[in-house]
């Protein structure tokens, strides 16, 4: 019987920590997942009021039951090509946790797929892409029957400066 190496044990702890239920969605041809505990609501696309002098990926704000919520387009945030919104385009309202408190943000995605229960053995660490590419917002890669899903740490998708802009917008 083979003994586990230190790196295998570390990977197992990493995977167990990230295992759980994820809401999966698509952006272009890629599938992503966000931990279900971060999701507050999923709504169909609705009119977004633009806010001047904000980054291009910030679409503006929506009025969700009397609360003003900033909305970002995840496609644009990740540097993907802009796409027309369709009847399947959704806004996933997530709660981003920061030291200064929590902020609700709407994230525009192409389509919402399903909720998956991802097991520890299905998760691999984020591959290294070199020092020039920032990937700390990727928690891991989930290997599922349908392919690979990129698991996002929604708390790290935006920088502190961008969160500051959203806080002022919302």
C-alpha cells in the first residue's frame, strides 16, 4: 500500500474545503460555478440604469424590491467579448464579503445551468499560468461529466478599489 505524499494530503485538504454545492452558469463557451451560499437571488435580465464614469464592466444599478444593487457584466470583467443579452441572460445577485462588510452585487451571466454537488475528489487546484496572469479569484477546477467547471471565489473577482466604486454606485 502506497503512502500519501505531503502534496497529496495538502491537495485533499484543499479539495475538501472547496467541496459542496455550486450554482453553475455559462459565459461564452465556458462553465463556471459559485458557491451556493454566496447566491442571494437569480433574476431575469431587467433594465439597468447606467452610472457615469464607472468601469466598462459595471453596467449600472437595478432597483430590487426597493434596494439599489450595482450590476457588473462578468463577461466584460473577465475580458471576454461583449454579447447581446438574450431571454436566457440572467442576473445572479451575490453577496461579496469584505473586511468593511458585505455588499450585494448583481452579476450578469449568459445562462444559469444547474446546482451541482461537487465532491472533493472532483476538484483540482488552479493551474499555474505564470506570474503575469492573476488567478486568485479561481478557487479550483471541478472535473465533472460535462467537462471542467471553473469555480470562482466571488469575494476575489473584484479588487478593493472596484468594490469601493460599487459601494458608491449602490
